[in-house]
């Protein structure tokens, strides 16, 4: 064993180590509850959150959905879309493309009107070339 490894082991001696990984545990950070937000402010935030996901596939699906539908959604539908955007990117993508083998659809989203609209848009029945909408 090298002197460097021994020194590192000595420096860490007695310090708390990372807990063992437990696959059965789940840690979910609750989303921020926003109050007092006007409809226009909420729509602007949802457009931003739809465009800036971090995964190109989700960016394309959600930004096109927001451009097409946000102005016509009711307040309750906006709230539902807001809750959907709190889900992990890949989960939204697989649910939108109905790839439930990879990520099963939770019960709370099975009757979602917003998710059904997103799934219809994701099918791209008109075979349009998908690109990020203009700001």
C-alpha cells in the first residue's frame, strides 16, 4: 500500500462514512408551493420550466406543448401541468411516449387530462419536424 493511500485512510479514520445504499428507500424533495402567483406569472414560469429541462427530448415535447396549449388551459389544468413538471424529466418523457415498460405510470397520473393531451402531441400524427418554438 502506498504512503498516499495510508495517509488518506488515516485522515478519514473515525469520520462518519456514507450510509449504505438502500434501493428500497425513496427520497423525494417536495416541490415549492407557490402562492399569490398571477395567471400570467404562472404561465411565464411554466413556459420557462417547459423549455429548460436539461434533457433535449423533454425540452422539445414540453416546450411545444406549452406553446400550443398554455393559453387555452383552465386554472385547474395549469395547476395539473405545474405538478407534472415537478416530476423527473425521464419519467415525463416515458409517460408522454407511453413507454411504461421503462417507467410505469403512477396511479396519480392515470386519469390526467394534461398527460393525455401531452401523449397526443407526442404521437406527432402530422409528422412535423420538431424544433424548439420561438420565445
